[in-house]
C-alpha cells in the first residue's frame, strides 16, 4: 500500500478520481487502474513496468487509454506507456 501526497497537477487529478472501496470490511480510497498505471510509470522502477503490463492485461478494453496517453504525454512518459501497451498485446498471427 502506498500513500499519495500530491506533488503536481497529475497527483491532484489522480486524487480527485479516486474511488472508495471496502477492504477487509474497512473503507479505503484507491486510485483507478488508469491512475495506477501512470503512478507506476512515474515511479519507473523495473517492477513497476511489470505491474503496469499486468494491469493493462487484466483491465483490457475497460481502460481509458486516451486518459493515460494524455497524461503520459504531459509527464514525459509517452515511450514508457507505449512500451507497456505493446508488451500487453498478443502478437499478431
């Protein structure tokens, strides 16, 4: 679990978009999958890229790709996002 203290415009946006969930019968705030992707890309550790690919594979078409692409461009994470998106697509036959 990570705690988020907003440091920039993106962090503030991610906090606005958070959702309330129940974990072990306790209410907690969690970011949506698109924001998890961007936050992981911002951290940029090798394990974070694996996590992003996993989120993209699990969420599939439910992800708002345009939202992620917009923020990736603004934050200078375009190449990282494109890498993760291409790694999560099945190879063409």
